C-alpha cells in the first residue's frame, strides 16, 4: 500500500520550497499499529533535535 506521510513545522512557514510530505510503500498486510510506527519514523527523520542536562555542571 502507498502511504503519504505529512508533517508540520509550527514555527516555520512552508513557503520556503520544502515539501511537507513523503510517500512510502508498506506491505498490504500491515496492521494500524505497524503503519503508525513506520509513519512516525519517517516524520521524525525531518526534525532535528538535541538536549542539554541542566542539573549537571558544564565541563
């Protein structure tokens, strides 16, 4: 089956020319849970993130 995965950038305008979706192929017998897992992985590939532990002293 073909699935179109959409994502949104709440703080940025999408008029910068970047697509906000990707089409993926999945087996026809995937369950809703398997589809959701794959879709989440694809969407998360389009976001960068990091973290900093604030309770530790910087070295």
